[in-house]
C-alpha cells in the first residue's frame, strides 16, 4: 500500500506539471515609451553653464557661511557691549560739568551756566505729547526695530547720494537707540589726560563715517537688549542736549517754559522735540520765529502719524509755545558772566557740582538800563552806526544791580565792555584830584586860578595843558573849576595836593589799573574799566570809603541750605574824610546843575556826576549818582575810532538821564549827603603865612584854611594855534 500510494503521488504531480506547461501564458505588460533624449549641446556651452552654476553655488556657499560668521561676530560683539553696560541709574546723569543757577535779589532765576540737569524723567511719567513728538520726529519705527533700522539707513544713503554727498555724510538714518549710543560715546568716558578738551571729546563722539556706524550697530543692539525700549527712550530723554546748556528734556522744559517736561502741552512738546535737529539754531531764545516754524513741522508729523487729532493739531498751531518770563527777558547775560568770573573757578566755570548763586542783580533795573540805551541809540545815532556803549548800575556799597556790556544782548562769553574794556577815563578822573585836595583841608570855596600853565617834565620838556573851551577865566572856586571841568585849574590843584596824594586817592577808591607817570595823569590818561570807575564813585557817595564791586551774595550746593561761600565785596577802608566826600558831592552836583553835565539833570531828583571825554574823543563818559544808585556810562568804538560830535556831556549824559528816570520809577526823591558852600568858611585869599591878602600873581591857589600857594607861572599870550589845539585835543 505504501508503494502504491507513493506511485500515485508522483503520477498526480507529473500530471499537474504537464497541465501547467500546456496552459497558455499571459501576455506581457506593455512598457511605457521611453522619453526622447535631448539633443546634446555644444561642448563649449556646457562648460560655461557648469561654470556659472558653479560660481553661483560657490557664492551661495560662501555667503551663508560668511553670514553665519558675521552673525556670530555681531552677536559676540553685542554680547561684549551688553556685558559692559552699567546699571540704568548710572547713565541717567553723567555730565562732566555741573550747573550754575543764578538768582536775582528777589530769589528768582535769571540765568544759567554750565550744563543743567533738571532731574530724572522716564517714558511712563513724561508728557505723552513730548514722548510722541520725539518718536514722530526722530524714529517713527522705534517700536518695530531691534535698535537699528536697515530701511532707515538705506533711505539715508539714497538721500545723501542724490544730494551729491557721500553715502554716510549728512543724513545717517540713525534710530533713537543709535543716537543714544552716540550720546553715551559708545561707552567711552571722558578722560582729561587723553583729550585736549571736553569739546574735542564730544566732537569725536558725534563723528560719522562707516567705521562709526559699524561700531554703533552692536552697541545699539546691546542697549535694547540691556534696557528694553522704554529704558532706551527714557535714557534718551534724559541725555539729549537741547541748547542753552540744558541736558535732557526736563532741564530744557524748565529753561524755556518754566515747567516740568511732564506737563508740557503739544505746542511746547513740538518745540522741544524740534531742538534735537540743531539745538543752537532752533533754540527759542535765539530765534523764536524759527523755533515756531520748526515746531509746526513737528506738529505736522505728529498728526500724520496719528499722535494728534485734527482739532489738537489746529489748536497747537493757533497757540504756539511761548517762553517763560525769565527766559524771554534774556536779562543779565553780561552780569552772569561777570559773577562767574569773580567766583572761584572750581565752583563756577569748572564746577562738577550743581551750585546755586544768590546775587545782587535786579531785573527791573536791568530792563530799565537796556531800554534807555536802546531809545537813545535809536533816536540819536545814524542807522548802521557801529558805536558801542556800556552801563553799570550799583548801590553805594558796591552791590551791582545791572550791567550792560554792549548794545546787543549776546550769549555767554561775549566781550563785556563794562568789565573787560580798558579805556582812558578822561575828566571822570578829576574828582580824585579834588578829593585829595579836600582831604588835605582845602574846601569847595577855595580859590584856584584858571590861566596858562606849563610844567617841565624830564625827557619831554614843557607840558602845557589846554582847556576844552578856549580862553581862561582867572580866579575861581574849586567848585566852579570841577563843575566846568577846567583843565588848567585841575592841574594847579593837583600840584598843590601833590601827585602822589592824587594817585593814592584814585587807587584807594579802586582805580586798580596802572596809573600813568607824569602830571598828565590828573587829566585821565591812564586806563580803567567802567566797573572800576563806577565803584570809585560809589565810594564818594557812601562818604569816602572804598568799595569792592560785587555781585555774589551767597553760593551753595544744590539741595543744601547752608552757604559754601558768602559775600566778599562791599565797603572797605576809608579813603578820604566824610567831610571831604560831602563837599565833593556838592561840587559834582554843581557839575550836573550848571556845569558840563547839564544834560543829565533830573527833575525833582538831586544828582551829582562828572563828564569825561578823552583826547580826540575816542571815549566819552558820564558817571554820576543820586542818593540811591550810582550809574556809569561809557561810549565809544571798539577799534578806537574817534566819536564825531560826541562828548561825555552829550550822549553819555543823555543815556545816564534815561537810565535814572526809569530806575527811579516808584521811588521817592532823597537828598544827597552833601555840604553846601554856606556851611563852609567864606572864600578868602591868604598868603603862605596864613595872613589874609590879595592875590599877588595869576596862578596862585588860596584857601580859607591857609593852604600853600602853587608856584607862579609866566603868563603867555594865547595864539590862534593854541585855540585850535585846545579845540582838537583838549580833554573834557
């Protein structure tokens, strides 16, 4: 059975195999047709194509690799700057110099010097109008970039090249963050040992060029990473320079509008933001019209960018920003400069601290002096005249109340003709001559002779002074001689008193400049400043004691109540007796009432003073006083050109009169402290032994108290030439 089954199994398998082979095979699947081959290009074209694609591939490969390297480098530099940045609070106020705030006699601010920082502000508390004005003007995409705006840089390059400049010359396309980077000088602090001056340091910080831009980019990115958008904006608001020594918008708002930056309205905000482009050019204290035009442009940007509604925009245009009263007056610039010079430099011009100085300055009197000068020059001088003038007003103790250093109100550091110009005082020196004689015992009633005189001087020969008016008037009192500004009589008085005594009196009263040698010194040929001469006359008014003119009353550090420095000027030692001073005041009063200073007369106000005109009329002076104030006036040309038709009794006396009229408003007339002739011994001729007698020769000086006579001088007949010389060269 087993064999049979095995055979049957093979039989079945064979049959199946035969049937499988006999069955028809399925037709093979159809293959898709082959695509036709592209015709081969010329062998040279294939090489060029491969070369092009190869270069493109190479450039792409290098570009992304270089890009990665550059990005890593930028990131590394940015991280380095990031790690070096100080805490936020350390950057709020990093001024190299401090500020000086000057207060007038009523405690009101009238001037600032140095770099003022008004206090810290931030983007959260500052007026939203100011914040939006800054963004609209300086960086409208501020909240959409990472510290640098490629679009802004590209736009700036396009503008620069279209205007014929280099790509990085002119517009820089800087963001607010990049501008802050410049303000921070890329983290480089000022080192006096490495820079010639702070100005050179700041000029380098603000320099442009591609190298500077490449440094700014990572630093700006680091600033944003370190402080964030609001921190960057707040630092910028505190660090930006806005003209007139104001650092930051708080200081600028206080300086120009007398209010905080947190409270400015749209028109004020626009004017402040407009200063960022060019602080000196657009400062409202320099040119209000230009500042308002710039503010109008900023307001337009704010409206276009949605920061102002149409109604707000129109209202701001209709009501432009106005300066505060203190800023608008621009008063006291010359005075402020003088106070800064008189104080210690480390606390004034070179201070690193914020200090406050209380002064003697009176804004009302300053305005009166400026208005008087303006009126006289506009009505009495030809248009276009280059003549200059200076005015000093002070009290009898030397406290300076007002100062005009020139016709035009200028910024800090301008040449001050009241304190810096050394000029010959002419006949305003003569009161010192008479003061010396009075202090020796002579009186206002003493007699002196007005007649020709010649004095021999070694090396120069005879010196024969002339009078301004031709002719001689013979014997006269000292009062008449000074009132008429008689040269020959004054020379005789100086010979009687002695030149050394005259010089001692002049220097005692504060004539600090070097006095000339020889007898001509008594006619005012030495040089002095207006403030020195005005201070000397204050000594006469106060009864014969010298004064040191002063403006600083108290200096203290900001935030402190106790003063660091106090007043240094004021009344000093006595120079002449009170009796002599009171007689001299009367004599000078007669100069105003009936002498060369008649144009200075004040209705209802006793006044005293003296005119002065130097040789060839290069300088013209009038210095005088009432019981309350001493006023000195100088007039001339900066280049010493002679004044035409002007003497001290002319325009200077008129300016003095106009100043005093305004200064005296609201005051009650007060008498001058003077001794009148009726209170003195009667004039009498006495000889050298004190015995009353008649004059023995012309030129003799007599006194009721027995003064010595001067040496007789031979009479000489006056010629026509003498008269011409007298007219051309005589001092008055």
